[in-house]
C-alpha cells in the first residue's frame, strides 16, 4: 500500500484498455439506476438525514450498544466472541471450525472476512472456504480479490468469465450465454451447500435491542449459507451495530437504492438465534465474531469517527472519477474508492497507506451521494494534512517547481485583486506558461490548462446574476 506501489498500479490500470472499457460500461449504469430509484431529490434528502441520524446515534452510544448487543445475542442463544485484531478473529473462527470437525465452509459475501484475509488463513490450516456470491465465486476462481465492495467482479466482462468457467470448472463448455453461466455456477455451488459443515456470513446491521443480525442479498446464497449447514459463523465490524429495529427500514432503503438501484433486495434475512424446537431448518449453533481491528482508534477521534457511519453501499465508488478509471485493484486495499481512501489509512497507518487520500480530485461527488452523509472530502483533507506533517508515504516528494506553483496559487487566492490580475494575465499569456510536464507529479496526470475568456464573476454579471 506504499506510495510507489500505488502509483505503479495506477499506471498499469490506466494502460489496460480492456479494464477501462469494462469499467466504462458498468459504472454509468450504477449511477443511472440510483437516479431512477430516488427520483424525488427532496424525499431523498430527508431519507439521507434520517439514515445519517440513525448511524450517528449508534456511534454516539457505541460502547454501551455493543454491550447491549452482546446481552441480547447471548439471550437468543448465540455465542459471542470479541476480536481485537484480524489475527485474533481468524484464530477464533478456526477454533470454532476445528471444534466441530469442519473441513469445508460455504461463505456469503463478507468484506470483513476479506479484511481479515480469512480464506487464505483457513487454507493454510487445511480448511476449504468456498465463496458462494456469484461475483466472489468468479474472482475466487481467478485467484483475485474484489474490485468493488458490492460487485466484486465488475472489472470482468462476459468473455473473460466464460473463459474462466471453461478452464476452472471441469466439464464446462465455453459459452457466453449469461443464463448458462449462471446455471453452471448454480450447479457447482448447490453441491457445496449440501456438503459444507459450516456457513460463514457478514452482517449488514446488528440490532442491539433485539440481538438481530440483518443480512441483505439478491442471490439466495446468503440464506443458504446461514440456513443449510448445521453451524453458522457471522463476522462483523463493531461499527455495524444500530439501536433498534425501527432504524432498519430507512437504512435498508438507502443501502439497496444506493448500491444497486433497487427499492429492496431480493432477500432480507433477519437472524435472531439458532434453530429452535419445531423449526424445520436453520443452524443448530450460531456464533458472532465482533471485530475491532483498528476501529476503536478511529472511534476515539471525534472528527474521523464519521468514517464508521459507512453502510458499505459502494455508492461513492460508483460516482468517483478516480475509481471509475482505475478500478479497485489499483488501490491495493480491501476497501477501494473514496471510503477506502479514508478508512484504510486509519486502519493500516499513514506510513503504509498515506498515499491513498491524495488519489482524489476533491470534487465532492462521493460526499454528495453518500446515503449517510459522511463528510468524505473533509476527512480526505484531514488525512492529507496529517500525511504531509508526518512525512509519510504519499505526503512528500513534490518538486521545487510544484511547491512554488502551489505557494503562488495560495498567495493569490488570499488577495482578490491579485487573483483577478493574474487571471487576466493568464488569458493573454497562458501560452507562455511552462508545459504541465514541468510540474512533475501533478503534471503527469493532468492535461494542459485552458484559461476561460471570461471569469465566473464576469459571466454572472453578464447574465444579470447579482454577487452573493
């Protein structure tokens, strides 16, 4: 996650024409579907405020809500485990599986398990972890990590998936028909559901008042993972707790609408305990692993705490001009895009991930669409400032010309008359400025600036718009 590696991955992604085409095809549809499902801007704003308030309330009471959640879960017959680090969380999961003699686990979609690198850990101990979400199944076959929080295989096109299935799944003929590809995955995974000794899932929300685990999905695989095997293990970040069931409807509406442009997902699973007497199905035993892994340190900072409001909808990725051009793998992190640029430096440290917050235009698109109103641009600026002050990765390395240019801009921005004079000069003398390549790091990623004939203030006056 160091700065030099990040820049190399960016260059590689930008040079991959196929990757750029795949993302250009996928990203526009996400934004369009979100607009279609939230046509009333005023109603959406009210819903966002409701969702943000629910998340802020939960974070304000996080320590006591976690204790309340534990009591409710235990009261429902669920085993609760606390993991300070990913290593501890992995060890807990392994001990549960070994105690039950489990050698194969079917997994629903879980970004926390990706954060823990759980699959690789279990493989080293002889346990097969099979991803059952279609996107996760595809990238597991390819030996890759997710490129998107919601759509893990968004970077692959139909032909790539067809070739992957043909090469990796015995007896599968090459076909690019979507229905046939889905049928191949369904046949392969149904056998896994029957054979697995345990199912593992993430948690979208955990209700403290009732001890209820909420999981949302579209494929039914999450319900199969949590209901078919005799053992269910759920892993969740400690920030996923909410106060009460009444908070769920607005958050679910925001999550599904922002993530996939749906009014509601196909499956909303509310799990409140293991199988009880008379139940026709369900696991006989349920465990919940509550993972910290640096979240307490984030929580301790009153400003950065807002990071933990995130509901993992991926909407900020879909609207980010950086992510949509380089994809998720360029970041080299579990969480890519704007939320990853804010969260990862806090979890991994500025020395390892301090370059991530600089991969942003600060255009504010991510903040504008965030369903729970995380102030992402403010947090990015805060982390940039800390990185520069610490001299960490990504915060140093600007050349003398670049530093001089930014100091000059800062000086002119503080004096309106000087700014207007320089702007007027720029209109006539812009052709004499040095090429952007001379601005070193900044110039490598930006086109030659073109000065407008009229300033924004003069355009306003020309159109009769009064000064604010």
